[in-house]
């Protein structure tokens, strides 16, 4: 039996975001079936967002090194914390609002390259780039937070017995792919792989910023659904919060 090996241009993975996303989509088999699974679960997943936000911030404030990102904006700092954000404080509420918005944004139309460009910008923002007030969060905390988000979502979906198990499995598989591509778009700003292409990558990133500021929204045609744009995968789930049993849940 002959196996056909497809060529992937290594340089393009580090200099073209579109090429990188296309490779990841094909490697992970992120396709119309995943988009359909996310659309199917849209009404179920929406109201999990408040629970996810609560759980994530409770965890981030549990350790001084991650809490430092909010007060000092740099997890590399050894400076002691002066204050601890209280759950009802205006500052923490602003932080929670950002994560809430992020979770809604991460659910928008994945067939658009602009969606992945935006996720890539989130990665850049956490290494001190493209913000008026630089933010530096080391990768270990980023990956751990993504894992926590993934765990809460997966448990919520799998424990919802209103859907057939086949549907729940399809939703979990699709959400996992989205989160792991997001993880890669964080990691690309931290790891040194492909650093010999850094100058060209910087030029490509500058072009990406220009595209994000324009009305152009390139479409990843090979992955776009043939019907209307998919609904947000993280839209719809207050009833399911009763079934959530990660830690203290949403209490």
C-alpha cells in the first residue's frame, strides 16, 4: 500500500498565519463537521460562560504569581502584591468582563481568517505587544488557564444528558480543536522555533494588523460551511450550570 506524503513548507508556518492555520486545520481535521457540531450545541453552551469566568478568576487569584498579572501586569516580577482583588471589586469585574467577551469572541465564525487573526493578536498582547500598557504573562500560566477552560466546558457538555452521546462527543472534539489551535497561537509568541524567519514573520504580523484594521475578512474557503455562518459554540447554557461540578462550580 502506497502512502502519499503531502509537502508542507516549513518557512510558511512561521511567516504566514494563513498557512499556519490551514496546516493546523488539516492536521486536526477541523472541518464542516466540527462547525456543525459547534452550531448544534450553541443554545446549550451559552450560559456556561459566567461559570467559566468565575472558576478561572477564582483560580488565578489563588496564586500570587498569577494574581500579579492583574496588579503588576507581569508574572515575571518578584514584587510582592500590595492588594488582593476582591470578588466584587470594580477592577475584578472589568477583568471578568474581558474574559466574558473573549469567550464570546472565540465562538464566532471560525471559517473566517479574521477570527484566527484575532486569536493570534490575543497571543501577542500577552507578551507585551500591541497594548498601551504592556502585559507580560508567561506561557506556563496561559496553557494552564486554557486547560482549565477546556476542562469546565468538556465536563459541562458531557454531563448534559439532554443530548445523545454522539452529539456530546462531536461537540467536545470540536471545542478541543478550537482551544488547541488557540493554544498554538499563544505558543508561537513564546517558543523559538522558526526564529531564523523572525524578520519576515514581523513583516507578516504587521500586515495582519493592517488587515484587522480594515474591512477585509478573508475566508478560509476550504473550511467554510456551505450554509449560513455557524453560531457561536459558546452560546446558551444557564440550565446546564446546575449540572456543572468542577470544583465549586459557579457558586
